[in-house]
C-alpha cells in the first residue's frame, strides 16, 4: 500500500515541551495539504488556503494586520494574532537585551548591586523602564491566556506562558527587585515607597500562575 502520512504532534512525547498547538496550526496543516494536492505552494494553492480559512495571508507575521475573513472558519485565528503581538514584544531589542543596555552595564552591574553602590537616579530610571515593559507584557499575556483557555486546558495555557514568556521577562524582574532593594537602603523609606508602588510579585502573578 502506497500513500503519504501527514502528521502533527502537540508534543514529541508525553514529557517534552509543547511544540505545536491546534487549532493555531490550521494554516500550516491546510498549506501542507494543498502542497500535496498541487505539488507546490502555488498561488492557486495559497488562494485555496486563505479562502478556506477566511484569512488573507498564510504568513503568521502579517496575519495580525491583514486578516479580514470570517474568524469562525479558523477558530484559532484570534489567538494566533495575539501570539504574534506578544512575540513581537518579547523579541524586541528593548526587552530581550534590557540587561545589556548602557545603564545596566555601566551603573547597575552585579558588583554595584551586591554592594548597593548604585546611583539613585539611574536605579529609578531602570526601575521605571522595567515596570513599563513588564506592564506591557502582562497586558498581552492576560489577553493571550484569556483566549487560550477557550481552546485548551488552563494547564496548557500556564505551561505555554512559563515556557515562552517567563524566561524572557525574568531579567527584567530581577532588575526590578534589585533596584527596589538598592533604593530602600539608599533612600528614606517614605520616599522610596513612592517609587513604584507595584510589588515585584505582581508581575509573577500574571506570568507565573493561572
């Protein structure tokens, strides 16, 4: 018997991390089926996919801005859009390389943190930047989680966040904790209390728990 088996696994085995999620991966599945039918991903094949799923592009990066079809044809489309938005933030230079910026490397190194020899002005600036970025991520994560639990168990949503989001924001959370600790020692408590009233654990409540 001759044939072609087209498979998609959510995990490579029961103990591996999530590698793909349906219905989020429906454009990929539909594209593969059309390639099998047409022998290549021709304009006709692409057209069949976009029309069938109610999307104007099979490119994940452009799905957010160009999708205009009926979302009911592609139940994972809204989640796909939100994941694209969140991924763009997580991959931004400002967030991913936060610990490499000149102020962290010049005025807030591990040496400075351990000895609390930190410029209060620099510490406040870094604190403000970290809080702004974390707030943006938290907002997007909350939206992703809300949409994800409509399609998957809450445990799957939690695993996805911990695997894809938590490692990226961990450096910001460390900087936020360290700036507050430094400011508490260097600045009177009644002054430092007004420097970012949000507790360090508030970020973890969104990113690290359901």
